[in-house]
């Protein structure tokens, strides 16, 4: 081989060696850049999406906890026992009156006779100018009550029907009292003649006939 040929061969070998070395360096550089990019991308992904998921989980937990606390508060606010309505004192007085009715003296009562008695008392008072005046009739007598009897029946159903009819037409409450085999529909008691007469008049206008009774205890 000639010296010139040897020099050409040496140059070709050196060029190939330099080219191989350059390709290897470029490959390592690209690999390093790809690794760094992967690390950075992973860090960004975990920081962004993991943080979002954590916030979402915390939000759900807070919502569940708030709902639980609200439900517990609503349960505690419900009263455990319902207060029963108190009976009015008037109703207790009525029942006490009927319980003691058997021990009382029942007398027939006449509105006309009472009216005449009041007129005689008023005339006596006006005609006497000297001396002590005659006492006016008391509106309320201690231990005396008045009642109206709307009907007497031998069966409870008829008494209940009359009671319901009176309440529907006059809004006056009546009571049923069983005495022996009879059921009496009674209205009252009234503590004075004024209220007794008003109830009697109202019932009469609605075609209910009643008998007045005077109860002395």
C-alpha cells in the first residue's frame, strides 16, 4: 500500500470515530433531557391533581359532617313527650257539679213567678220613702244554681242526638245525666237568673223547649 493510500485510510477512520462519538453524545443528551422532563412532569402532575383530589375529599368530608350535625340537632329539637292540653277550670266545675247533683235539692223554677216576685219587691221599695228600704233580690245566691232541662229519654242514642242538634243550632253545650233508666239532657249550671233566662230565650227561638230547674246545695 502506498503512503498516500495509508493517509486516506487513516483520515477515514478518524472521521468515522468522530462521527460515532458525536452520535453517542447526542443520544445521551437526549436521554438526559427526556429523564428531566419526565421528573418535572411527574412533579407537576402530583402537585396539581393530588392537591385537587385532596381538596375534593376534604369538601365531601365537611359536607357529610355538616349534614350529620344538622340531623342530630333536628333530632334533639324534637320534644320527647307531647304536652297534653289542660282542661279548662269551667269544665272541672261542671263535672264536679254533676257528681254532686244527687246530693242537691232540685226544685221547679218559674220565670213568671220570679218576675212577679221582683215586681213586688220593686214596688215595695219605690212606695216606701221612710224607714229602711227592702233589700233588692240577689243576682247570685250562695249555694244556688239554675239549670235547663231540654229532654228526658229512655235511651242514650236519642239523648245524644238532641245534644248534638242543640250544639249545632245554638252553639250551646249540653250534658247528659243518667238517672236510673232515664237520660236527661241538661244545660248549665247557671249561677244567676239572667244567664239562665238568656239561654232559655235563645233555645226557644230555635224551637227547643226547656224547663228551668233550681238547684239548692
